[in-house]
C-alpha cells in the first residue's frame, strides 16, 4: 500500500454495524471495514445493551485486522458520539466507539474529536458528490430507525460538521422499519432491506392494493402502510408484486416529502443518506421523478449511504487540517 503522510482513524458504532475507516489529508479512503451486528432469526433488532456488547467484542478484532494491512501512524481519531448533532441526543451504542477512540488517542498522544452519526452519514455522501462545494442543502436521512428531511448548513471554517434543522420526515416509524418488519415476517434475516430491494428490482409487476402514503408539509406517518402490509402478508400467496408496490409507495412518499421541503426552504438540491437510500430500486426511480420538478438529488457512491466510519474520519480530517 502506498504510504501517505497523515491519517485519520474513524470509528462508528451504530445500532446495525461496527465500522472503522482510515482516510488521509487528500480525503482518500485507505481502509473501510464494517461488521454487521448479529441479530437472531425472526427478531427485528437488538437491545442497546446487546448491541453495545457486540461493539466491544468487535472493535479489538477489527483493529487487529486493520494493523495487518495498514502500518501508518494515526494523526488523530474521530468517532461518532451520538445520533444527531443536537442537545440531548444520546444512545448507549455510541459509548463503545467513544471509549475506544478516546482511549487510543490518549495512549498515542494525538487529538480526538467526536461528531454525530448523522453528520458522518452526510459527509460520506457529500465528500464524493456534486454537492461537495455546497454550504447549504437539503438532506434525507433514511435508515432503519430514522426518516428525516433536514436543512443542512456547513459550520463555519474553524469547525467541521453541520448545523442541522429537521424540516420534515416521519412522525412515527421509519421507512427502514416498514421494510425490515415485512422482510422478517417473510422469514428474511434482519436487517431485511437489501433482500427486499432485490425482490422489488426483479418483480415483473406491482400489485395495486396499498393506499398512498399521505404527506403534508413534508411530514408523514408510516404506521398505516406498515399495518396494511402486515395484514396482507397473511392473505396473499405471491409476495413479489406486493413488495414492489411497497417500494413504489415509498418512492412516491419520498418525492412528495422532498418537493414540499424544497418549497418550504427554497432549496432545490438534496442529498440522500442512510441504509434505505442505498436501495437500488429507489436510486433508479426517485432522482428521475425529482428532476422533472427541478430538484437535484444526489445519492453518492455505492456503499457509502449505509452505516460507515468514512464520513466520521473525513470530518476528523477537516477539523485537523482545515
């Protein structure tokens, strides 16, 4: 591996994955490793204590693997400290990454800085997209536990990260929860989004039995369609058309949310991040529909929409080398 002069180690410990990454001063991604947390068949997630335990177990093993292929000295460490960049945002799972990050930094006598998981998601997509130079834009954080439309402003030059205001989203459950619940009910492993996505992509047709998801002022509720899908799964034999229709209804709801958010804020560029935003079905359809309305939608590199530590490491580099 070609050696560079300065490196940042990023650590992210979310509800779904343990992630570490290494980036350099040129924003090159030199290392990117992620490990799904293990969820028992039939279950739809982990308790925070169980997820925290798995992170504590995963991190030493992943660090040892990192050292087998990367020999550079770290100049700083960046970690995800909380879900969102706001007062009171907290989840125990992020204590694992914070604990390891601060301990390593103290032992190595190097700077350490924390960012929110949401900021890391945004940076991972934005850094390699056409929005790289934008200071203000909309962002959708669509994941297993979050469905939010955000008005995002880059912080002042002396500080990395973003000022974020929630301007729309789901008032109850998330898009990812709807997909995961349906998938688990069909016997898929958790999280089920990727498998559901494959079915939607290859389904020959969509059913026409689900009601539209209503969106008002960029806000919506998803418990209704979640209940519909759960009830229908007990009564139908062919699941593929229903899954494809579910994705169609989700795409339509996302489109309405973004258009209404753009009207509220006057911003016509939107970045999409989070595990649900990695769906190939959504990536193929949503930008085309938004483009017709004059909205530019950016998804970024494949793989960087999902939980990762790349964005966190990049933010650490911005903080150190700004």
